[in-house]
């Protein structure tokens, strides 16, 4: 069972990586990079934030709601 001590602080490397992925996506979109490259970066950023959310919910003993 997870506990609040398992919660990741905002400066954890996983958050840093997720924010960096979002920044790269935004820069690619703004720079007009090919749609396939932009979509790839979007999916990477989204997956990283989803993983963080699920981890944090589990650390609090909660379950994420299924995506419909």
C-alpha cells in the first residue's frame, strides 16, 4: 500500500521530464514542424503526465477513473 510519503514532490525528475516534453511539443507546434513530429511530441508529453497522475493517485490510495 502506498502512503503520502510516496508522493512525488514538484521538483522530482519525472515532473521535470514531463514539463520538458510539453515544452518541446509547444515549440514544435509553434515552429510549424511537420504534423507527424508534432503529434509524436504531444503523445510523449501526454503519456508522461498521465503516468505521473496515475502514480500520484496510487500514492494517495485512489484509483484513476477510466477514460471513456
